[in-house]
C-alpha cells in the first residue's frame, strides 16, 4: 500500500478516486474483441483465449464438476456451503409478491416480478480464483427462479466445485472480454443469455458496458474499494488489516481511512507499512489517509465517494449509519470487517463500484427478475378513461392512439 495524507474539507472525492486511475486503451481493445466474437463466434473465442490464456475454451461436463466438489478440501467445502446457505437465506427474504392496485375509474394494475430465463455469470479465475463469486451470483439467481444458469470462467478446481454445489447448468472455461461477448451474442457452443452478472477486471467490465442493450447487466463492478470511517476507539491494527486485505484485489484498489483522530492516522500508516512489507499478497494500492473535522464529516466524504465497502469503526456505529446515503455495503463496529461480507456473512459481495453506489445496490434475487405490469380494463373503466386518452394522444400528435382507446368506449 502507498499511503498519502490529506485533509477534509480539502481533498475531493474525485481526487481520491484519481489516485487509482483505470488502465488506458481498454475501451478500444474490448471493442475489437466484442466485435470479433459477434462476427466469428467460437473461432474468435478460441483465438482470443489462446492469445491471452494459452488455452482452448471448452464446456465442462457435469462429472468433472462433481469430481471437483469431492476433491477440494473438506473445510473449504463446508465453508462454501455455509456461504451458499447464508446468501440463500438473505435472497429468500427479498420481497417478490405481486401487488395489485384498484384505481377509481375501475381499472386494476398488477405489478409482478418475473425471472429471466437464462442468466450468465462471470466468475474471475485469473490472478486469483473466486468460487465465492460463483455462489454469490448463482444462489440468488436460483432463488429468483432462473431456469438456466451459465458460468464462464478461466477456471480452477475450487470454482468448478462451487458451481457443482449450487447446481449450475453450464460451465464454460473461457474468460475475459470474449466470454462476455459470447454470453451476450451467443456462439455455436454458448447460447445467448438474458442478463450477465459478476465482477472482473477492467476488460471484463468494459465488455459488460459495451453489450448493454443486447443483454441486461448487474452493473460495472471493479476495481475494489474500501472506505473506513473511524474514531479514537478504533483498533489501528484491525483497520490496517482490513485495508491490507482489500488491497489483495490489486494495485487499482481504492483504499481510504477517514478520521478526526491524528494519532489513529499515524498508527494505521505505520501498521499498513509493516503489512505491506511482510505480506506478499498485499498490493501497492494507494491508501488515502484523510484527517477530518469529525466522524460526521468523515461520513460526508464517504457519501461523496460512494464506495463499494464502507466500514464504520466507531463507538456508536448504529447511530452514525443513519447518516450514510451512498455505499454498496456498510459494516458496523469493531467486528465489521469487509472480509466477512466477501464470504459468509450472507450479504452479497457483488457490489457497485466507481461511485455507482449513489444509484445502485448489491446483487440479489431482484437482479434476475424484471417487473411486469398487468392491466385489466373492464368496460366501464375503458369508457371512463378513453376520452382522456384521446385528449392527451391528440395533443401529442397521435390521433390513432385516441381512436384506439375510444373504440372501446
């Protein structure tokens, strides 16, 4: 981690985000890959996968998935099952009942949520394997009622085991932007999906951005982010550990500690330097150490950043949480380490990044459903509403719209 000191008010959310800029040239490189897969299908998948991964894409047979589940460490298998169970319980608690509204003119509008038929999941498996992501995406999709689940991944035994654990229908060993294009447009071996979910590197996320409209996406996730708001009661070693843990996602990770306590800033800076030197998986991600006027102004900064993860390492975290407007997931108090949310707490770790927490939230069962409106118009309702349709339609220059309604009257 590369620490630097700031003050707030003073530093802006944009300046903090600029500490970890995205790589250049991603959009153009991804556009070439996406267009090629759309045009050439499996042949393009093979060419790009050989180029980037020195491998051939293939569909994994169910027997190989079962073998992977049996082969992994028993402790890992039990922990993955716990993760799946907790994520399932939270997903099942999401509301899904249809709501009917009877309106004064006699018509009834019913709002219901209907699952997509086929969903695609990207499970990263490059620099690190993410079986937890396969579960975080597949379990809510099943709860939502999705019939066909497809996972694309560069692959690892533990990812295949996770896919077996949650009953994925198809697993294809292919990663990168080409995998996203295959899910969106389809190839000879991969049928297109209705929605694509899951985190990934800048190229994967840019590919998701470029296929919006052809399919739905959950959002653009990555690189990872953690803001810690702390007061004098915070444990400096725990705060530094949480920041170091998040930095394992790579140099592009955004890390922030915001606190009014100068002594805590100094202790965390010292501890972060020690962890960086001693832990080989800790990256060189930038760490912004921000001294604020109060914990309330620290939350003000956090709201402006709108981070993926927000930890409130303060004495009264419940009260301070009431001030939080924009964060993907909020962790409360001394024991609220973001690592719990990454794995087994039950919250989903597929979260909005890049400031998207201002308008988006975690992946869940509703990600895989779309809302439908059912409109019932009895004769009396049609007669009462038709003149109003006519008035508005003719004002808009669409007289036949008006005729269509008035014919029912």
